C-alpha cells in the first residue's frame, strides 16, 4: 500500500497518483467505446464532434466552430474537407465577408442526426454514472480545462 503525496509532504511520482494519467486512461477508454458506435455511422470521433456542433447550430463560421471544439483552423480544415467529401456538409464563403467560410449541413448530414441519437445513451450506459456523478464529472473536467488553459 502506498502513501499519498500529502502524507509525505512531497509530490508523488507514482503513476496511480497522477491525475493526468487518470484523465488519459479515461479518455482512451471512452474514445475506444465510441469507435464501434461511430463506425456504424461512418464517422470518426472528431467528425462526430463537428456534427454535434452543426446539429445544434447549422451555418457556423469555421472560426466559431474551431472555438466551440477548441481546435485550430489547421486541424479543422482537413476534417471539414473529409466531411464535405462524404457529402455531410458544405463550405461556402460568406457574401458579407469573403474571408469567412460558413459551414452548413447537407440533407445527408442533417439526416444522420437521427441515427446518431443512439450514441449518447450507449456511452452513458458504458460509463455507469448516476446523473449527479455525470454532472459533477463534467463540472470538474470543465474547471480543469479552464484552469489549465488560463495558466
């Protein structure tokens, strides 16, 4: 049985004491659980995240989409190109600002939403959290992201 860092008064270098490892392991496990569900939809996890934003708010600028997903334009552009090639979205220059590109769902992208409705409950079941634990986990993870992002 190991003693905690607090009991020793020093920072622990034990793997099991690292919050970063717990986050990493949880992220890998959850993403792996998404894979077969999203394979049925013909999507990768990042593509699914893009579509979640578009199902909530169609016709969004690339910049606003990047902000929502916390992704750089250089990461987002190839992702959007693949979704456009798959016929799930379109990219168009905004007439009022030629520098801005609007992302819109196609009919195929919009209709995929119904098939995707089974994904969140399957993931929730796999996580096995109560609604209260789910809300607390999201709150803590958002706090971590905000704190670390501001540091």
